[in-house]
């Protein structure tokens, strides 16, 4: 099965003319017909719109039979971007919604330019899961586009409050496992090596303060609040939640994830919890992601015919 090509799109999202308003998006279309879904995708920490990351989304688009609009997080990456002052203030309180609104607006602009129906869901990994939940919470307006009816959270971290020491310890444990999963990706024919293994390719932007704010915002554990806002009655934006968790994950705690799922079930929406083999780092292995996406496609009912 041939993966669809992807393209990069730059959107200037700050109408005031302040520098750093550019957002880079990667678009890959694996749909078979116009009824197939579109997902806005939020990335993990220090993940960018570039070939190593996008090869994963090419595979996912094929397996989910979906169009994916991958939004680079402001503050670091191949766009000339930064977190805007109001976004920094919000993140200092653990609030992802202000930045998420701008990211979703950029994705909505790209989708509208293509002349296609709006996004029907969001998907986020790790840090991106917080942005995905926040996008769902702020969706459904003239500014942000249609409601995000389906939310897919892969390895959400901000499902509980973290002390700085506990979060750092979990990150260090998981970082020791990344190499093995990158090695699995390297066994795939034609796989692109990670950015750090490609000399001469360097992100345009890497703002230390913005990165620190993003990482620290996870500690507040605000993701469940945003998800409740998205599913709140009488007019819920989100009607379906799927959580994908690595069974050996240190960064997506089992009990906190179960509580998130139980809370969402209490809101009367469709909820699925998919436990997949491996730690948080399974996302760096194309074979492991492929296996997880087979299960996700079955759950969503989007498996290729």
C-alpha cells in the first residue's frame, strides 16, 4: 500500500503583525471519498513538520483512510514562530486553550482553502494530547470551525497533576527507551531517519522560554477540564473519545487515564480505551504505530476496505 504524499503549508495567524505568528502545517490525504474523516493533529514535544515525523502520519492517514492536518507547535520548528504573549500567560497557568485556538484556526484556514468539508476530529500525542483536548474545547465557533466530534488522545500526559521531580523522572525513564523504538523504524524499507541524524537540517526556531512553558504547563493536569468543556451538555462539541495508552508507559499513568475515561463515560459520549504494547516511546516505532493504528481504525470504523 503506497502512502500518500504530504505537503507543507505556512499560515500567518497573527493579524496584528507581531513577529512569530507563522505556523507550519503538514497535510496528508488518505481519504477514499468525501465522507472519510479529517483530523487536526497536534504533535509531541520537540516534534516538527518534517520528513521523519510526517512518514508516521502518511502511514496513519492511509490506515485510518483520513486526511490529517498536522500543526507544528509554535515556539520551535521549521516555521518562524513563537508563542504570543497571551499564550505564554495562559500556559504559565497550565492553560492550553489560547494557543490551541490559534493552531486550530490555522488548520481550519488550510482546510477551507482546499475547498473541502471541515475537520471532524482531533488527534494528539503526549504534549499534543493536551492541545487536542484544548482544540476540542474551543471548537465549534466561526473562528475555529466545526465542532471536533471525535477526540483521539495518544499517551496523554496532563491527565493528572505532576510535581517537577516526578515529571522529569518519568521523562528520563522514557527517554532511555526511545533508541530501541527508533531502531525498529530503521528496519522499515525507505524509512527516513530522525532529524538529529540528518546533518544540515535544523529547525528555524527553538525558543527556550517557549519550550519551558510548554513542558511546565503539563504539570497542571488541565486536560480533563478541557475534555469536560468539550463534552459538556446540553450541546457537546465532542461526542466520541478514544484514548490510546502504552501498557508500560510512565508518562500516561494508568489510574489517571482510567479516571479520565470514566469521567467521559459519565458525560454520555462514546468512549474507548485502547491499551497497546510498549511504553510512551512506542510512537517512535513505525511498526508499533502501525499495529496501534490497525486497532484504532477498527474502533473508528475507518479501516480500508
